[in-house]
C-alpha cells in the first residue's frame, strides 16, 4: 500500500485578552494519494482503490479525479476543525484572567441645603492714595516698602524751610496788627472822653471808632495768616491717614512734589476686608425673599446672611463672613446687582484684589444623594456612574448632577442611594463586563484628592 498526503497548518493568536483563532493559510498538496494492490489476475497492472469510504471505486484511468476528491475532503475536514480549535483557545485564555478589582461603595444620603456659588473679588474696606497738601521738595521717607503702618505714623517729610519762613513772616505781621489795634483802641477811648466833655466833635469820635474796629480786623487777618502758615508747615509732615499695609514709595527723595497732585504711595486696610460679587436677577429675588422673611432688607445685609468664600488655594479652609450690603438698583446692561460681604482677616491671609468663590445658602434642607466627584464619568454629553450588581456585572446609569456639598457632588436624578457604585478604578470598569468589587464606606465629609480623572469617557 502506498500513501502520500499534504499538510495543514494553523496559527492561533490572542489579542487584548480575547482568543481569536485564524487559519492563516491552508495548503493541501495531494498530487498523489493512492492505494495499490496487485491482483494475480491482472498481472503487473495495479488496481486503484479509494482511501476514503465516501469515495467510489474508479477505473485505473481515474487517478486525477480521485486526487481532486481527496483534496476537497481534506478541505472539509479542516473547516470542521477550525471552530473546535477556536473554542478551545478562547476557553483557555478566558480561564486564565480574573475580573479586575475596583473600589465600590454605597452613595452617601443625608440632609443638605443647596448653596449658590458666585465668583468675586476681595476689596479693602478703606483705601487711600497718599498725596501732599503742600508743594515742595521731598526730603525724608520714614517707612519700609510694603510695611504695616498705623494711623498717624510719619511717612514723608517735605523741605520745611520755606514754610518756617512763611510762618515767621505771618507772626511778625500779627505783631504789627496787634500794635496798631492797641494804638487805635487808645485813640478811641481818648476821643470818647473828650467828646463827653464837649472838647471834641462827634465826627472825630466816629473816626477813632472806625480806626479801632479796622485794627481789630487786621489782627484777626494776621492771626489767620499765622494759622495758615503753621498749617502748611504741619502739612510738610505727611502721616498715615489709616492703618493698613502701605505700598512702595512712588516718589524718591529730592523730587518736586506738587500739592494735591503727586501721589506718594497708597495704603489699604486689611482687617476687616470686603468681598464683592454680582448676583443675577433670578437669584437676587430669592435672596431678597429670604431677607424679607427675616424682617430685613437685602440692601442692608439681610440681617447678616452667612457667606463662605474659598480662594484659589484649595488647601485653605473656607472663610466665613456676613452679607452686609447690596446696591440699590440692578445694572441695566448686565442684569445683575453687586452684593458685598464682610470678613474678619486677623491673620491677614486675604488680600485686596484676590479672587474667590462665594457660597450662600439658597434652599431649605432636603434629603440628597451624594457621590464623590471622581465617581462620575461622561458618555458623550451625558453624566453617568458605574453601578455594580451583586454578581459583579457593571452597568451605567445616567445622572443629573448638582452642586458640591461636603466634598461630594449632589445627584439630582438617576440614583436612589441604594445602588453600589464604582468610586475608584473607573478605567477598569466596562459596561456589561464583570469586576471584583472591593467594598468601602464613604466618610461624612470627603476631602481626598481624586486618584483618577473625574471626567472619564465610557468605553463601549
């Protein structure tokens, strides 16, 4: 018996944890597949027999047809073997991987009050541009740039010599005026005595009275000149009008200072400090209603409504203050009204010009579902959370989010609070896949930094 056959080759490969079996190439070489036996009656002529039961016996001349049928039979056998190999490889790969581990927890459910948030800027309660009231050359500077100063501290001194001279001149004029007044008074009294005895006319008495009254006026005028010269001399010593932090000197020693024009420096008060922000019409009406319910006007602070402000440094705790003023009209162009809150600033952390985010209570208390912000993903334009069933199967639920409270995001719609959601490991969760849940419990206040991105795309 003689047999020659071809070969079949298979290649299997695994991609991304999924076994995919592919027959890259199937080559059948069956040029000759024969079985020969010598028949005594046939002599040396071979008798061709089929090697497959499904093949019929053919004559000696049917060698080519038999080879073709052998080739097609091997093709059918290969196609039958492919699915079996694929199933075996897939099963072996699947059993080799465990579901990924993710951290899951129940959402936090508690009574909350919504806060409205506004962006604003801190401004000093008092701010002064220091200017000279008299002109002259700057002679002395008595502060360090950026220092804290108190009201009345000496800051600058302008050259005093011209003003001392002017004061002396005014004082001399005052002495002359007083001397003239004394002489005029004596003349009047002498004329009055003579007039009573009839030795002097009444007209002369009137002249002496006029001279005396004029001398008195001259004394007062001279006194005013002295007072003015003394005041100018005092203005050469420029002191701090308020307490606070002083800026750098804007004019150096030796420069000419113009009266009421040259700005020497600025001072801003720091404690307390104001925070200004704009409120739109809709929320303005809500605040005004709350203020009226407390028996006060919003323009007068709404009876000290609580305000919390966070600055850009996330490590700082929110600063607590009180609402104390609102403007008396809504801006026609922006449709907003400017509101002010005042904060204590004993540590001088808050600085004028600093941006902040103000939070004001804007609702009554209600029961809310809270989840960590990093547990919320995105599916195109929708916000979703990953829910894990009891058997570990992951599914997504669309949610409508609200403000941040206690470090968590308020869920307006989509969750009841009884679900088990993925709070860490969103990158390893896929809708429809299975995971190994690592259960934890959310704290009452969430302060941790998210370990993964808070905005994750859902992978389908």
